[in-house]
């Protein structure tokens, strides 16, 4: 497995509290906030800014923008062809450098809209800070994740990256039964997976806490309606068990896990606080070099892979007869 550091996830509804706050959105013009998103739709023009600390950022939006009607700018450098999925890594500075990302409509364009949901990820180094309200996002391919059964490995990707323009790709169960799990100390966790279609022969998916399956029927409850409390002082092994029954993985029947996320305790202040020291050492020794980008954005058709490539791939995935489940467990205060 590769040296894969976690990302920091940011809720779109987290607005900056003062000029020194980071990992938050600010300076919303022609935009409004809802319970779970930022919506920009002012016909006279709009813009939204993100302050963050790290060495890269990825944002997915829902938008009517075209390439010439909206733009991204990072640290004052624009010129990025617009795409609904923005991805930039290898930014100037280090793990603790503050950056600003701005998305805006062009002044001479027709009316456009853009919505930012909870799909903002900060790419990290060992000393990237973790702030109260941030959550830690672990790739299902990470060495932190313990796998039982026959799951994809990085070798099965045949040279493709474990992330596609900053976003996790699913790690599939290849056949039979299997589980993925990781140890955490936190208030809550959430997982993103796809599975389908489910029948008497599988696939069957259950979330687990310390090896025990949750009693809830996940097929009948959306993540907004399902709340499970965790003791914030405890250690938990959280994960997922899956079964393809008598089947091998096919396009019509599969289980794939994108990522495992959790909300750490307030005493976690840096990424290195939640990562095994051996993983930090491997990262520091250059096992995972950061890819730089002079423009600060992924260009269409560039060798590094254009932002538009992800849009094409995600569109194809959404056409499959799969059920996407974004399951959240959050402590009730």
C-alpha cells in the first residue's frame, strides 16, 4: 500500500469567525447559506471565498456555469478553466501556509448558479492543522485501514491513482465476504460507499462499531435520519462488513468503499496526531511526493489529468444501477 495521509474535510456551512479563522468560507457575495450548503445565484453576480491551511484543495459543486461564465482563482492567480470540480495541489508554502480560493461568476456572463455542498477537502502534510469542526477523511486504500477478505489493492488499479483529481475512488470487494475497519478516538464517524443491487443473495452491507454490526436497517433510513451516539472519550474500531454472496464482483453487483471520515476530539491539532508515526516517516522520506502545479489549478487536457476528466468519470458512475449511501454518525449534544 502507498503512503496516504488523511485529508481534512470542511462542512460548507462553516463560515469564518473573524479574519484569522481558517478552513471556512467567507466573503459571500450574492450567495446564501442553507442547512447543508452554500448557494450562489444572484443575477447581478456572485462570489464565495474559502480560507484554508494545507498544500492543496479540492471542491465539488453543482452548477450551471460554463467555462467562460465562471472562474476559480487561488492565492490571486486565476486563469483556471472552469469546471464544477476544482483540484489544486503542490501550492507554494508548507503544511501550515494559509491560502485563499475564490469562485465567482464573470461580470459579462448570463445568470448562473453554483452550490457548494459538504464536498471540500484539504490536502495535507504531517503538520497541517486540524481545527474544531474539521473532520478527518481517510482513503479506503490507506495503510491505516485494516482489510479482511479480497479487496482491491493499489496494484489492481493498474497504474491509476488511488485518488482522481483529489477525490477518493472506491475500493471494491472482489468476491465473497470482507470487511474494512480503522481505529479512531472521536465523537462520530461517517462512511461513503456504493452497493447494489441488494437481494437475497447479496450484496449486504453493515456498519460496525468494535466488531458489532449496527441494528438499523440501512436500506430504509437516510443518513440525515439515522443518529447514533458515541462516547467521546472512548476508542472505537469503526468499519463496514460486506458480502457479495455467491457472486464475484460485476458491474451489476458490487460493493465499493470510498472513504471513512470521523470527527476527532478537540485535543487533535495536527494531522500527525491521528496518523501512525511509521506513516509520517514514510511520507517525510519522500514515498509520497507532492505534485506541483504552477498555475494552481488542473488544466484541461494537461498531463496531470484535467478537472474535466473527473466530471466525465463521475457522470459515468452515476449512470450505473448503484445505490450511493452517505452514512453519518454524529454525537447528539
